[in-house]
């Protein structure tokens, strides 16, 4: 298993002193809003996995009392301790262990999901009726924790729309605010996101920069782009720490390599959206068709995302390139592993990323990758990945030809290079997080 089961501690309504309940030394107001909203999803996004891992870490830290909260406009709602424990258990089973849920478990998820919706509406109604940003039940929970330090943690970008709420958390609850920043893509590359999402993300990042006591970034690139944004806004950014995202245990070297396919093929995996740059691969495959030699197959695994000017017409072009290009929409984990085991390489032509988790996962499984020459992939690939200009289809066509050749020397060299790859681990991630929090607390205590 990739997680530890958690059992909720019994709550105590009375102040319990500095050590708290059973030796507890701090309170974490963990923002569960995204996890509750995504509870019915069969597969996690990258942000989902980080969010769940952070909840798992704090729930299983004996020094921490976790209180699950969620934002509703400019108020904060309280999730029951039982619901937080339940959603943690079932999402770990489904998303991390990749186990099927029973019918009873699925019904439980639905009930928790609906209670989360009701909590959100209740918080909004309570704000209208009483003017209070924080429900009485939350204040009672906090009063029962005595003088323990309080920390609010948001690892998902969820909410972050009403700055007065976060100011009030600090002023009224004495909370220190910790935000995980996954990327600045909507701000830096608005052409790759849905209309309006650039300004929505800018609001989130302004709040994180102005109100945050500590920021966690997943890469040097994410930190640099966040700090550049803060500088443009005239904001002195808070201190922070760079912590690479850990790899889930089910990503491991493939037990056996598939026999060579009758026709060499390459994979691109993930939602087909403008930023992922399928277009350069379609251009490359058109180049390959004009060269007169054998054309390997490109297999596109993933559902189609939104369409903008950056990718309009790509679906029709892909269909016109069949059977050299094929789309596989629904592929379960076992089928995906089978596809991976026989691929010449995974292709990652993205224009931008905050981090390169799929690239890291491919490296761990021993699958060569050809990726875009972008800052995040330099960091994630550790020098073990061939990097190419994402706007140069000829270069992509040349690399594909080299990797698809019988007894390919280029592919053999790539496989040798993967032996040097050091996978990031969640254990090291959270050791780094706790060290950064301790250092920050020490600085604050000295003020």
C-alpha cells in the first residue's frame, strides 16, 4: 500500500494545553474542498494526487490534529472528522492503490460528496444570516485545542478567491497560511487555457503571495515564475521551499519488456489539450510520410480536452493520418502498461509544464522519453531524456526515426541513461516540508 490507514481521534471540547490531545502539538486546518468535489472521480489528476498525499501526511502525523475545512465564497465551512477520514480512506484505495470500490463504498462516497455540498451551502447561508466567516463548531474545535499553533494548508489551488477570508484566518484564528503552488501556466500562457482562467489564477496567486506565510513549489521553474509574478504585482513574496512531487509505488520498472511490435510505435498520453502540443507531432508524422521510408505509428492515449485556436482542427488532422496516427480514448491501467511496455518511446512535446510527473513516471518504468526542451523537463528529466524544441516538427521526425530503427543505437543509449535516474520520493518530500515549517516557526518565534 502507498498510504497508512487513519483513525480519527476522539474530539475533546475542553482546552488541553500545549501538548493537545494525546501529545498533539499543532492544528492543521486542511482545505479538503477539492478532494470532496472530486470524490466521485475514478482517476486522479496530478493536483489530486498531491492534495491527497498532503492530507494523508497530516492525518498520520501523531503531532498533528487535522480539522477538515472548505471555502465557500468568503466563509469557511467545517467537514466532520468522520467524513474526512472516510474520504481519505476511500480515495487512497481508489487513487493510490488503484483498487476497485465496492458498491457500498461507492454509495458512501456519494453520501460524503453530497454532505460536502450541503456543508458548502450551509457555510454560505450562515455567513448571510450571522455575518460570521467561521462557524461556531470550528471555533469550538479550535478552543478545545488550547494554545497549540494553527496552520491552514491548501495544496490544490482550490478557491482562493476572497482575500478578506484569509486575512481573517490570520487575525481571528491566529492561523499561519501555507499554499502549494503547482504552476503559473494560466498567467504566463493564457492562450492555452479557457477564457477567463488567466485572471482567475492571477487572483489566486495574488492571495497566496500577499497572505501566505510559506509557499511550497514543485520545481525551480514554478518558484521563479511565481516570484516574477509577485514582482510585477509589487508584492514581496513569502518564503518558501521547492519540493519535487513523489512517485506513487505502482510506478516501477516494467517486469518484462514486450516483444518487438510488428510495427514500431510511439505514445503520447494524457488529455489532448492545446498546451500538450499534439500539433507538432501531427506535423512530424506528415513529414515522415513524405520521406518515403517506413512510418512508425503514433498512438494518442487520452480523452480530448477543450479546443482553442492553438489546437483547432487537430482532431480532423489526426483522423486523416490514420492508420499512422490512432486515438485510444478509454484505456485501463493494465492495457496502458501493455502499451507502454512495447513502445519505442513516450513523447512529451508540451509547450509548458510546472513539473514533469509523467516524464518522471516513464523514467522509473524504464521507458525512453523524447520531450520538449522546456525548463521543467530539464529539472524533472535529470539529464536522462532527449529534449527537443517543441516548435520544430523536423527535429521530432528525426528523433522518431532514430528511435524506431531496428536495433536503434539512439534508443539503447537512452535506456542506458535511465539507469542514472533517481526517482523523487514522498518520504523525502515531507521531510523537506517539515524541516521548512520548523525553520519558519523558529524564525517567527524569534520575532
